[in-house]
C-alpha cells in the first residue's frame, strides 16, 4: 500500500460500525430509526453510544425521566448539535470542568452528551475546522472524519504545558483533548485519538483479541505495558509523526516549534520501541491488520 489513506481504509470497520449503530438504536428504541447514510454514519455511530452510555447511567440511578429522554427524545435533539462544516458533519463541544464525569470507565474525567449539552463557541468550532484543514493536507482526513465525529475540547493550555488527550472504548468516534489555540497542534491530537478509535474498531470488527499476559517496555510510558496498550502506542504515535512531518510547512510559528519538538521526541521513542514492535505484532492474527500496523510504524520511522 503506497498511500496512507489506503492503509487506513478497512471496509470491515464500516460494516462493524453500521451493525453496532443499528444494534444500539434498536436497543434504545426498537424499530424506530432509519439507517444512517454513509456520510451520517460517523456521527450516528458516536451519538448512538453516547445515548447508550447516558441511558445506562440513568437506569442505574433509577432516573426514569432521563432514561426516557435518551430512549425517545435524544435522537433529534442531539442531531441538532451536528455542525455541517467545510470538512463534513461533526459535533464540537467544550464542557466546563464541572460538567465532566468521574467514573469507573476512564482514568480521566469524560463527558457524555445529554439534555443540557450545547455546542462549542464559534471560535472553538472554527479552531476545529482549521485543525481539520491541516489534517486534510496529510491524507489522514478520512481517519479523523470517521473516528473523531465528536470532538470534546476539555480546556486550553499554554504551548509549554502538557496536553491531555484521550479516547474511551465505550464512546467510539469521540475524542477528548486539551488545546493551545493552535490549529496545527490540535490536528496532531485529533489524529492521535482518532487512531486509537480506529484500532479499537478494527480489533472489534476482526474479532481480534490481544493476549493480556504479554508485556513490552513502552518508551512513551517508561514502563512495561500489556501488548494491547503497547500496540496502540505503536500505531497512534507513528500517525502523529506522519501528520507532524507533513504539516510543518503550513503550521504557525508556535505550532511549528511544538511539532518539531514532537518529532524529535517521537523519533527517539520509536527507535526505542523498534525491536519489540515486531514481536508484539506477531500477536495480531489477521494478516491484513498486521500489515497495516507495520506499514504505519515503518513509514514513521523512515521520516
């Protein structure tokens, strides 16, 4: 595969996402939904899982009013949050720290779309669009379009501060990330978290299970990690390297400095992971997926 977009084009993921979306909507409101179009699928997939998460929490708390809202009302209400930007439909939100949820499903506070959710400000929505403009120049726009359909901006940080970004398996196609106000830097973090969502979907679609007992030293964490987490890092970080290397010419002065430093750090960490990566990759039984992961890693190492 010579093109990064082709490497990440896996039809099995689309089939899996459509099946999961239909199953979730049938569970919430049997027989009352129209299958989404191909363009609508990323946001429909994300929204279906937000509704499931919200409904489950309401049911656990015996909150029948909120449960009914997620089952019968949430669909059209949440759909109004979708912003049809120049880079396609997506939802951009920026909840306050007080609105974030602290629960057992994530090490960091996260957010679930609900009755009180409002869209991000126009300036933050434009920042996300500008980040997507940078991503479109790298061939990674379809990755982010499909796997970052909901962008949750969790706070602004200075360029010299550590940025927090994450994704959780219970809310696929959703990414959570801090930002610096620089679009090129935000683009890097959207690529990173979209990559995690892509790999989670690929593993689920192909019914791949990575053995828990195998561990490898992660230079990104400075500790031994299970093969699952190590392989995730060996996929997501190389994609940010590919993105950063291609984005440098269009980045602002501040963004350029951040991305150059990112590339410097990542080249050292990829070199440290290079010997263990092939051994961890042997745990992936699907030949096609194994080749895609290897292609991404080797491309980044060659830059």
